[in-house]
C-alpha cells in the first residue's frame, strides 16, 4: 500500500523525500519479494537485497524512467 502511494506522488524533490520515508517504513516489515507491474512490465523485486529494486519500487519517476519506458515500448511492439 505504501509503495503504491509513493508511486503516485508527483515528480518533485518533496515527493522524492516523502517516497524515501515511505520506503523506510515499508522495509521495516522485512518485505522479501514483491511482484509488481511497472511500465507494463511484470517484475519480481527484492527490495531488502537490492538497492535498485528499492528505487524502482518507490521512486520510479526518478529512477531510470526513460529506460523503462523504452523497454515497455519494445514489449508492446
């Protein structure tokens, strides 16, 4: 639920900081694996073990956004 909230925040520095706080709260629960759809791609994320997965899960608008948009276009095509 918290990572869903983090993903709908607008792209600005305040939202980025809020998303990082939400990430800390969520990771306290020791979430091991999350299956998530991002940019029309089905992903299995490991937020406790992988920093990139944490960023993708909580701040997708800030983390390699253009690359994931490109991959999503190739998936559709």
